[in-house]
C-alpha cells in the first residue's frame, strides 16, 4: 500500500473556456503546495458538460494539512463556480491501494 491519495472534484458547466481557465489558475497556485504530486482536468466523453479534476497527494495527511490551512479557499476559488452541486457530494477522497 502506497499511502498516496487521489482527490476527485466533480464539475458541471456549459462554459468549457471558463473551467479550463480556472483550472490553469488553480494549478499554478497549487504547484508548490507541499505533498501535492500533481493534477489533471478530465472532460467526459459521454456528457459534454461534465468535468473532473483529479489531484494526487503524497498522503491523506498532506492533503488534510493543506485543506485545513488558511490558503485553501483562496487558492481554489476560480473553480468553485463550476462545482457539480447535483451530486450529494461534489468530491471524493480515494486511497491508492495498488498501481502498475
């Protein structure tokens, strides 16, 4: 078991340019956050308005430290308008149990 964590954030919008722009702004802000390994913006092939941001973290502890820190909300604010509020929770936390 690696201890790594993946955070999935679900987004929904009809504004592809807006979410892409917001994603790049947030990614630049998070580039030096301790414990963050990287992230990706994914676009659904079957549902054009659905997007997913997947971030990789060294550990749950690293993510929690950043999430509870003073910069979290300001750093991620450009993507907040695109959150998918249709789902019961617009995010998921997943531990990595295996990779090849």
